[in-house]
C-alpha cells in the first residue's frame, strides 16, 4: 500500500500544523503593521518588520477558484481530485481540497469553512466545506 504525500510539518510553518491538530487555523501576524501572512516568512512583505506572532484567525472564507486534476501525479491520490484556492476572511490565500461538495457544484465566492482532517498521528490537513446554511 502506498501512502499519500504528506506535508513537512517541521519547517517555519510548524505552528500552523500544530494549530490544525487543535482545530484552529493560525497564521503569522506582523507585530508592526498587523498584516496576516502564510506561508511563514521571516520578514513582513509590506513593512519589512521581523516582529510577528502566530494568531488564530476565523476559519472561514470564500472559494476564489478551483482545478480538477485528471492526471495522476501521485500514485496514492486517486483521480479525479479537486484543488481549491480559498481566501480566508483575514486575507490569506491558500490551496486546499473541498469536502462535502462535488466539483460541479463549486462556485466562485462560495462561502466555506474549515474542516480539520486527521491523516496520521502527527498530520492534520486543512480542508474546506460549504458553509452550512449557504444556499446555491
Ligand atoms: Zn508588517
């Protein structure tokens, strides 16, 4: 049996992965200008400050775009699968997978909320489902 590719959880983004384990989305926030950022960086891209803290942000956002993969790039990922680009309310953009919705039902600006999927004892993945109560 092959295992799916897993993210490295030991780099600069370690607090992000640890927070997912706790059911939270945490990103860096600049200590000077307040801008949120992810993936983690040493400097703020806006004001160059090196001061930051990891803060929990609201785990909701909207779908900006998506892509359905039909070609198998990873043996352990069954095609087709869908990758979405989500913009969180705090402004952070990230890539993820949708759950509880077919690719054909995705819409630009569809409100989504975080789902925390435990994959291994160490790794939890951040996925998104349509916000409950959202009507097409
Ligand atoms: Zn800044």
